[in-house]
C-alpha cells in the first residue's frame, strides 16, 4: 500500500467548502433539469473538472471562501483530512457529467438526465449522509497500491 | 415546466424513500443474521439492557470529534443499566462490518433490550437522536 503522508497536522480540509460545493452541484443540476437546460449540466461539469485540475479556480468553493465565509453566513469546519480523495470524487462527478453532456449532444436526453441525476444522488449522499463514494473508491485504490493514489487515510484516535 | 418540477420532486422523494428503505433493509438483514447465530459482538452483554453498536475506524475524524462525545454523553446521562455501548473498529473486524452491512463510519445500530437491531444511523447520530431512538426501543 502506498503511504505518502505529510505529518497529519499539515493536512487540513474545510468541510464547509466541500458542502457548499455539493449544494451548488445538487441545486444547479436540479435547476437544469427543471428548466430543461442541458448546457447548465455542461457548465457544472466544467466547474468540477477545472476545480479538480486547478483547485484555486473551483468556482463554487470560491463562493464559500469569498462571500459566505467572510460574511459569517457559513462557519468554517476545518478538519484534519486529505484533500486528494475529495478531488478524486469531484473528478468522478465531473466525468459523469461530461458523459451526460455528450449524451445531450448525441440527442439521447434520457441518458443525459439519468447521469445527471446519478451525480445528484452521489452529491446528496455526501452532503446529507456524509458518505463520500469517491473518497471510498480513492482509499480502496490506495490500499490496492494503484499508482497515483498515494494518500492513505489519516489515522486518528476514535 | 410544472411537469418537470413535479418530476424532480418525485425523483427526490424516491431517493429519500429509497434511502430509508435501504436502511430498514439493512436493519432487517442485521436482525435476521443475529437471530440465526448469536453475534460474537454481543457476547457477554447484560440482558434486558438496550445496546448501541458503534462502528468506527481509526481514520474517521467525525467519529472522534462528534460521535464518540455524543456516545460518552449518552452513557453518562443514562448509565450502564439503561444502555450498553459496544465500539467496533471496522478495520480490525472487517467480517463484523460485513455481517452488519457497514460500509462507512460512523455507523450506529440501536438494539432493543432483547438485542434485536431496530434502528441504524449512517453518519453521525447526535445525542438527541440516540436518546430518542433508545426511548423508542425501551
């Protein structure tokens, strides 16, 4: 098993930023469905993929950091955690939405909306039940020693 | 557009109902498993006292910062004659986690005084939630 870990104290993730991200994803995808605007799905896919490649450019999280947090509308929830699994989860969601967009372009809207709702379900599972399916996948791949999944879970006393 | 709003509402409700049904199924499956063979996790527990079976992992931060304190408060407030708390490290006992259908931490099961699983909480369960659930199984 790969186990590249900086000291745990260096690894911090603001879970309020993650939840804001998930809320935007869910809200915009449901709005896209109601208004039947598939380009909005493509936009959410682009935000997720760009946010994975360039974390500082993650638009929905920027709303949290620049508007919600400074104004005290959402309190920070910083935890010792690895950011990589959450990035991977976002990448998986972005890829599903990319496939969804492709389905719309190919004029198969049932598949497009099906994939979009699947991402809504995954994001809702994360937001409301605290179950990050992408994170679970990441750590499983880490345990299997797959290259590129170098972060092992941070041990904590429970 | 109204039809799509309704459809969206139906899909969301189906998702919520599906989640509730999945959790109920998990509890039934756990109850069935326990009924067939006494579970070693429950060995040595006092009879007639409800149990909170708590699955955790060493990497679970919410377990440490939220769930454990809630369970500690529960034990302090109710005492050992009203509730027994069994903590299970799912990484050390993966077979137990499989038997109980646990795939994330924290997960807590509420068992009644006959040690039959009656409720499941996937994710952090607050002190208030646990108290309410225990009141229902007494």
